[in-house]
C-alpha cells in the first residue's frame, strides 16, 4: 500500500460517521472521502449512466458480510431490482425497499421538487417505524434514482442521488471495435454479434475531480483507480 493510499484510508476513517457513509466499495469510499474533505457535502451524487453503480452499491450493502437494509426511492421508475440478482440472493433482496411515486403526484417543477422531498421523508419514516421484516438489520440509508433537477435539493437528506449533474460521472469503458477501417458491409454485419458481446462485457468508468475508477456491475472485485485524485 502506498503512502497516498494510507493517508486516504486515514481520512476516510476520520470522516464523521453521521455525515458520510461507507459503501464498502473501497475505491468509491476513498473518492467520496476526498470529495467530503474538500466540499463538506456528504451526499454521493451521480451523473451519466449511473444505474450500474447503483446496482453495485445496493448489492454490496445488502449482501454478506454487511447485510444492511437499503431504501431506494425510484422517482422515474428506472430502477430494475432484478439486476440485483446478479450478485445477491433472494433473502438479501427482501431487504431492498423500493418506493415509487403515484403518477399524479407531480405538477410544475417547484411542486415536483416538494413532492419528491415529501416522498423521500415518508419512505424514510416507513423505514424507521414500519420495516419490521428488516428488524434484524441496520438501515444503511436512502438512494434516490432519477428526478433530474427536481432531486437537486435532497443533499443532506439522502445518501446517494442519481440525477443529471452529479459530481461523479458514470460511462461505459471505451470498446475497441472489431471492425477495422476498410471492412466491407458484409464483413461488418458478420462481426456485429462479436461487437455486441464486447459492448455487453465492457466495464464502467466512474470519473470525478477527486479520482476515477473502473468497475464491473456483477464482478466481485473492482479494479484499482484508473486515475489518482488529488
């Protein structure tokens, strides 16, 4: 372990537990600690194609050895709980609570933001007082998926927000096409399935001003950070 990694681990350990929560994905937690150190903002906000990292985080938290309960507020209906089955069992899935709004909950943008906040508070109240099936587990916290700018006022109220202007951006790792220049149409069509397999197997890149890392949604071990943050 390098001196920089040791210092990052110490900073993470010294971060106030009530203000920043570990995801138990070490590369992500180190970057989140750097961000918190510089901004004093504890919320992990994601941009880009954020769902693969959300699935990775939730699967990690509800599975052994951590076995938390997690609340997901799915504003846009894009969260697919079946994606969690890639890495956690049915017993663990029972402790992922997904709350979605009614179709008629929203009006103009200001009302939408208030409605999302009310939805989050109501769901959190349920977790505190009514989630009896998860009494044997600690409630890790709240993840909000979607909502765009309407979810912008949730920092400090929730732990993770996947919107459009987060400080950590998620994108596909670039794929080298198996179709070299000059390939004719027939050959390109013949290699189409091969390219799709490469795209499907490609990893994801999480990048920010505080560091980058590469991860696989279903892989058990994440790669070392691609770029060291400051």
